[in-house]
């Protein structure tokens, strides 16, 4: 039973959340720069707020976990849950969003612990027949998705800091 690859993926999930990465950023470090007010601000109308980005990450973590469990696709790019409004997210609250972000991360890690590399090479049973893929593809995609939006958060935070200096 080989578990090197799955342990590496689990570590990458943990690292993007709190580790001292080569890119010098992680979610803990980035998200500590915003509060319950600035998290819901859009620096420019076409840019997502930090809360919107966090909610988007939560939804896709839930979706990937569901797929890792062998369920059919449940979230599409056009679904309202993919990008919830700031008004809706304010009602949920910044602390709750942060808690859900952490919980969804832990749920994925807990699910993966105890699995071996053969799980990652198992075909996802509900993949599009024109584009078959395995669970490794889903998990790697989630890590890439997290990193992409971590960078997006960095840009949003820079814009927020510029705006707040002008006040």
C-alpha cells in the first residue's frame, strides 16, 4: 500500500492554509489583513470582495469533497452558490465564513487520511465521457484553484489598502 502521493496532496492542502511557503503567502496570512468590514468591500465594481472569494472557495471545496466521495456533479459555474452576493454573505457573517473555510479544508483532509495512492488513481465515475479523469485530477485541481484565488485575494487586498490610504 503506497501512500506517498496522497500524503503529499494532504500536505499541500495544509500548506496553502498556514505554512511558510516559498511564495511567502498562505490563507491565514492573507486573511488576517482583512476584517469584518473590509472583507465585504469591492475595491472596484468588477472585482470580487474577499468574502465573495472565500465563499467561492468554500463552495468548491464542498463540491470536490462530494465528488471525492463518488457523487455526481452538484455545482456548476452558472449556479448562484458559485458567487454569492456580498449582501447574502454579510448576513452569514465574516467569522462564520472563516470558520466554514477552515472546516471544509479539514473535512477534505479527514476524508483523505487513511486512503492510499490507489484512491487517487481511481476514475471519477461521473466524469464527462469526452474527458475522463481520476480523483487525483480533482484534488490537484482544487489545490490549483486555492492558489489561484489566494493570488486574487492578494490583488484585492492591495487595492483595498490603496483605497483606505486615500480616505
